[in-house]
C-alpha cells in the first residue's frame, strides 16, 4: 500500500463552476491497487501555485505519489508540465510515453498532450490530462508499475 495526493488543476473547478470528476476518478482507480488518498486539493492554473503545492506535499513526506489532473494541453493557461518541471528532481519519461501511446490508439490529438512525470525526494509526481475520459484511459496503463516504482523511489525494492 502507498499514499497518494490528488491535485486537480482547473480554473473552473477551483471557482466551483465545475465538478471535479477527474480527481474522483483518480481516487477510484488508485484504490484498486490499495493506495490511500491522504491529500487532495483543487487549485487554479497558476504555475507557482502548482509548483508550490507539489513541492510542499513531496517535501513534508507522507505522500508517496502525487497525481495531478488538468493543465497539460496547449492553451495559454495550461502550465502544469512547466510547474512540475520546476518541482521535480528527475523525470520518468516512460510513464508519459506509455500514456500517450495508449491515447494515440484513440485519437491523434494525444500528440498534443504534454504530461510530465518525475520524482521529488521520495515522491513520484504524475501529470494526467484533465478530462475524465483521458484519466480513465491513461492512469490504468501505468497502474501496474506504480507499486514497484514507489518501492524503488523509497529505497524499499527487493531484487
């Protein structure tokens, strides 16, 4: 079992104009592998706010993985990848590549998604798109590798 923080990045959700269905989908999907959600927040598409939240959760400990949803597209307000790059120490490109490869089977627009995944201290940070459908398509692709990734990052992996 490992702990998860869910960070929804959305101007409309943070203003109460839209329900956070993607964040709830993440909660449901990670529960299937025994993960426990210990942090949850909805914030607007502001690079410094996103980076600060990722940094705070990763640096205080107690959160093995932070999964963001939203802000990975091409619009001027989509800054989650840049904020994540500000926060992480190392990238994990395989997660992003696997999710995009799966999404490309459904739509050529998957090429426009800019998810970044990486580590900060002993936390894994994963960006997911903001749509419910994309979360439901992308997160299950990497789900089987997440428990082992957490063990490796925490230094607990067995040979």
